[in-house]
C-alpha cells in the first residue's frame, strides 16, 4: 500500500519534471525565434571593420580613419579594463573584425592572451608596444613588465598613433593617402596638446606641484610634465593601502601645504576622503580637486569623450585645484 | 556566428557535466560553497608564482593557482577534522585568510603589477571560439577550451563511474564503508583533489562565475526532485546543459555576458523546478 | 619602531583613531550577528551578501544613472536582504541544506549582477567606471562618520540582541521547538536577517568584502572554543572581533604598504587558530592534556592497588616494594618505569626508600579505596549480571578509575554492605 503511494508520488514528481523541461524548452525556443529575426538587421558593409579594445585606443583609430571605416570599441565610455566583461555582442564584433587594435603591455589582462593567439588568423596590433622599450617605465625588478598607462604622456602616445596609421595604410592601401593626411593633422594636434599641458603644468608653483591620487596611473604624466606624483597605492587594483600609507600621505600634504588632492573615477571616493579628513584634523584644509580620467574616456559627445579632451580636462582639474 | 555559438554551448555543457557530477558530491558533503572559496583562495598562489618566476603570463601562475586550489581544500579538511570546526566555518576561515595573505603579498611586493585572478587566470566564455588549438602544421582542431573541458569531463565521469559504489556507501555511511574495507578516506581525498583541479582548470578556461554557479545550482535543482544517487547525478548534468543552452540564448538576445546569463538561467531553472515541485507536493 | 608604537597607542594621528575605533565597533556588531549565523550553520552569509549586492547596485545605477552612494547602498541593501530571505526560505521550506542554499543564492544573484553590468556597459554611460567595486571600502580609509555609524550600529545590535536574546538563542539551537512553543519565528528570522544584512552592507562599504566575511566567522568560531554558554560566547566573540581589529590596525601602522583589512583578517585567523589549539577544555592541547592526565592517574592508581594487594597477600612488608619487583609480581614490564612512583612521592602517597618505595598512610588509604571499589564492582557484576567470577576482573579494572564516591555509596547500599568479593577476598572498608 505504502509502496503504491510512493510510486504514484514518484510518478507525479516525474511528471512535474517533464513539465518544467517542456516549459524551459518552449521558453528557449521563444527567445531563439525572437533572435533569428533580429539577426537579419546585421548589415554587411564593404568598408574596413575595425575593433579597438579601450576607448582611448579607439579614439586614436577614429582620428585616422575618420568616416572611411567602421570602428567599434569594446570598452565604451566609462568602461575600464577592470570593469570590462566580454559579452556575446563583443564576441560577434571580434570575430567579424578585419583588424583589431589593442593597447598591450598587459593592460587588457587575459584578453590580450586570446588576441595574441588570434594573430595567426587576423591582423591584430598592440599599438602601445610600438613605443621604444627604453622610453617605457619598468615595473617590478627583473622582467619585461612595463606600466601600461602610456597615453598619459602625449609624446609616447604619438608612437602608438603612428603605428596605428602604419598598419591601416598597409591594410587599406586604397585609402593610404587619406590616412596619411589624417595622421599628419592628428600628430599636429597632439604636438600642440603636448605643449599646452607642459606650459599649463609649469604654471603651478613648484613646491606644492604635487599630484596626489588614490591610484598610481600617472607615472608617465609625471615624468613628461615635471609634476611630482604621490599616491596611496600602485597600479594593482587588488593591492590595498594601509593605515601608515594614509598617515604618511597626510603628513606629506601638511608639510608641503598642498591645496588639493584628486581621485580617479574608478576608485571609491572614500579612500581619498580619509586623507582629506586626516589633514583637516591637523588643521590643514585640503580640498578634493576633482575626478581625473585614467583608463576610460568620458561620455560620447562631451569634450572628455576624446583623448585630447580627456587630457585637457585632467590638466584643467589639476591646475584649478593646485593653483 | 552559429558555429561559435555551438562551440560555446558544447564547451559549457562539457563543463556542466564535470561540475554537475562534482557538485552533487559537494552538496552531499555540505561544502557547496567550496567553489567560491577556491576562486578567492588562488590569489596567494598566483602572487607567489609571480614572485618566484617574475613572469606574468605563463603556466607558472596557473600552477601556483592549482597548488593553492588543492591546498585550500586540504586546509579546510584539516581545520574541520583536526579541530572539529563545522564545515562552513572552516571554509570561511580558510579562504578569507588565504585571500588576505594574497592581498598583503601584492601590497608589499607587487604594487605596480595588475595581478588579480580576473586579469591573469580567469578566462571568459566568450573568447572560447577565438582561442583555437592549432597543430604546428596549421591544422585547426577547434577551441582549446573544448579539449580541456572534454578531458575534464572524461576524468570526472570515469571517477564517478569507478567509484560509484564507494561513493554511494561512503557518502551515506562512512563507518559502514570503512567496516566493509572500501577505504572511504582514500576516495574522499581523491575526490577533494579532483574537485580542486577541475575547478581551477575550469576557472582558467571559462572564468569564475560560471564554475561557481555550475557547481551548485544544477545539483541543487536535481536534489529537489531526485531520490536516488544516479538520478541525482544525471539530472544535475542535464540541468547544467539546459542552463547552458538557455543562458547562451539569453546572452545572444540581449548582448550581455554569456557566463552571467547562464548562471542566471540556472538560478531561474532552480526557481521554476522549486515552484513546480512545491505545487506537485501540495496536490499529492 | 618604538615611536610608532607609542604614536599608535596614544592615537596621535586622527586616522589611527578612526581606524581603531571603527574596526572595534564593526568587529563587535559583526561578531554578534556572525555568532548567530554560525550557530545557524550559515557562517558564510557574509560572502553570500557581498556577492548578492551586485544586482542591487546595478539596478540602482540603471535607475538614476549616476554613482550616488546612498541610493546605490540602498539598492545593495535590498538585494542583499532579498538574497538572505531567499536563503532562509529555502532552508526551512525545502530540503536544501544551508550551505547549498547560500551557494545557490550567491551564484544566481551574482550571475544576474554580472549580466546587468554588461548591459550597463553597453549604455555608454561614462559614470559607470568602477561600479562593481564602488561600494567596497578599505579599512584604512575609515572616516569620522563611519566611526559614529559603527558605534550606532554596535549599540543597536547589542540592544536588540539583549532584548531578543532568548528568542534568537532558541532560533539558532532549536527552531522546531521555537515554533512549537509559539514564538513568532518568521518575524524573528526576518529581524535577525535584517540585522545581519545591515551589519554586512555597512561593513563592506567601509571595510571591504573579505574582511567583513572574516569578521563574521572568525570571532564566532574562536569563541565557541572558549565557552559552552551562549551569553559568554557572545561576549568572547565581541572581544575577539575587537582585538582582531586593534591588532590589524596596529600592524598596518608599523610600516607602509601594510593593508589594514587583510592584516585584521590574518590577525583574526591566528586568534582563531590559537583558540583551536590553546583554549581551556575544548582546545586540542587541553584535550590532549586531559587524555594524558587520565592515563597517568590510571597508572598511579594501578600501582597503589597492586602494592596494596601484594601486602594483603603477604608478599611484601610495610607496603614497600621496588618497581622491578612489582613488575615481576604482576608480570607487567611497564611497571618498571619509575616516573609514576616519583609522581606518587610528589603527591605524598609514597616515599622513596633506596631503590624501593613505601606507601604513606595517605597512600594506603587511597589504595584501599581503589581495591574496595574494584571488588565492589566485581561483586556487583557477579550479583546482578550473573557473570562468573573469572569474567569480572577485566571490567572492574577499567571501571574502578571512574567510579565516584556517590556511586560507591550506592553500590555499598545496593549490595548491602558486603564483606567479601566473588573471589572470596575481603573488601576493605
């Protein structure tokens, strides 16, 4: 009797199981159908399809090809390599691309390894790796690891832009002259940007000319434009600073009478707030100078949405804060 | 696009088989959170491998991660058995400690290097169709991930196949197993090591979230409706496979991350099965 | 070095004050909620919540489009709260075990969060930078407001736990019983869960994920080794949480690049480890010592007893015998070791006479009692279990060491003041 009841119970469970399987498959079919109609929207254009990883790399490419090619950026506005998660859409872009540009120097982490392997099938270029090695800043002691934030130094970024143009000219020979022209124009703009940053930063009095941030992404900037950089911690996002780092920085700010500290958009504000409060308790008012752009561009359509605009915005924030 | 989609679903399903089998065993041993614990604990292994070799993108970091992956499982075993601490607390103590040690090591020795699991070890499901395995002669053998996960699936299936009797007895009655001379201890340690190896290897191929989700959600879904070990194991694999298909379609439709979508769908499946089994039970 | 220690102890730098007080207060609230979570076999709730908050943050961001901290925190709190309610529900309404329930909630919520992150990624909103880590703080960067917040939180937690102490205790140890005596179990669970989520979310936004998970678990596990009583355990857990915070902050002040949060975790881990090993009664060292002491006592009592019966049989005089002699008599080589005899001397139960040992009057009394108990038990076995006399010795040999004076009295009563044992020997009174 009991056995029988158990059996019917088991049957019911089995039926329930079948039912939910059915529901799921119907659901999946529904999603699938919807998708197949969407698939047709994808149009094929004859122009070059270019994919760039970060917004900054994408901006360099866009300035060379202008409207002659389709440029897709994987890490859009506000997306830095740490936040980035590859999606189905990105996979489609990557597999359909004719040429892929990325920064290199381990900025893209694991993705760079995949791109490295894909080089056998596609034209894939790490543009920052075109910069002469002796101009790069080493990290760590005895191995070939370099700080990837090269775009902070305009004169270095020019190498990357030139590399980018060189590759494009070799692939798309029909538009080579056009690309050459754009490159020259853009290099001129970069030169004047370089000079602009230099003169602007030089205007800050030299004693408090210190850029204080939470994360150390400004070593190239510091070297090129002669501004001291102090930060709570290095490049690594897993590393954490300790109590001593905070108190040391507070003492430093108080001693040098620095007027403002800055933060990067991808770091929680609180870390630099602790420094400000520490200074306040020691009777030195230091203000939050503003947010600096590091790995990601600002929103599209705004001045900060381009490389030049982003650096200019950084310079304005820094000079406004420190002057 | 269809081909790459198929590759993703197939590799994800292979993963679902490995983790589906192991997930059941973990669930029965009350250590379902082990996957998440391992994902955090590999950090000091990576850092130490980096500090020893000075290389960032190499097999050494993976070996470091594997060592720590196995190490954390053994550490949890040790704390649990030797100090008689309950399982979840032993897991929590071990992984927070190891992760903290990793962070301290990075802060002291490797401040300027991006050295977290996400950027040096953990793979991404979306890259699978791009990361092909080609012979030196240029023959394309399909995605590397497919072969790795196929090997893992074969190893895990054969483990469960070989040890089925032993597992059945030792999970439900370790003392009886010992009395009948089945060496539950040996099987147990083989299982612990196998879980760690599978989990870390899978992290390298598809990333953490998918593995963590696959280690528990399909098994939990199967647990709701099965009464025997074999149906539990089988259904667990099956739910992982359906989640792979559903998750891929969701990602395709929305353009989002595939791994996240699969984890989400696995959770939704769990919810649906839960509701249906509740209704069935209340009627019966 | 010393100046750093003095600076730290005297709170010279304002930041030291914030970090030390902040971590102590947070340690107290986390230890309180963590102890209950631990007893309910959900020690990993910290980990669950810290992963589950992600979809809440993403949805809040999708709604408002900027990184507004209070609103993101609200989203985080709601998501964390929902996940823990789901976990509670799964544990009590289905056959899913606590660890699986936590893991299912964690992976589903986190999967949804990651999925939403990629959706946000495609919106082109530039404010999203760092969204996934936005609410995760660092213990070294505690602010003055955090200290007040944590103080308030700690006070609230202490007050609520003391009001509902009996209820929470019963909920953690025997939920079924709590239901049966009519406690509003569901409401209590929601209260406890909410308290836990508030503590965790406040904790992660100020101190980071891993530290909070550890602050919840380690003090509770360690405290369990120090006492049996729940009230005492909570007090000990709070003290351990506070101590860990203090030690971690101290280490991170000694040198630069010493992260505070991870050092607190490491400090807590070692406190827990020290408790596992060194705690009185429950620690493995104490348990080992207890076993050792028992072994020694048995050895000593055996020697006393053997000497007594040798005297009784007239084999020796004045309770004096050399270890070698006794070993020969009993045909037991282990009796040759002189350490037990020395211990007897130290306890004034025997005195050394050349190479021989003689029992003192106190020793004779002790030996007499052992023989009495041994024979009483033999008699009891023979009388009540009808065992033949030659089968009772072995059993009496082991039980004699654990018979208390009360049992002894009962045995005498039960056997009606017997005078001889089953072997016909006198029972000494």
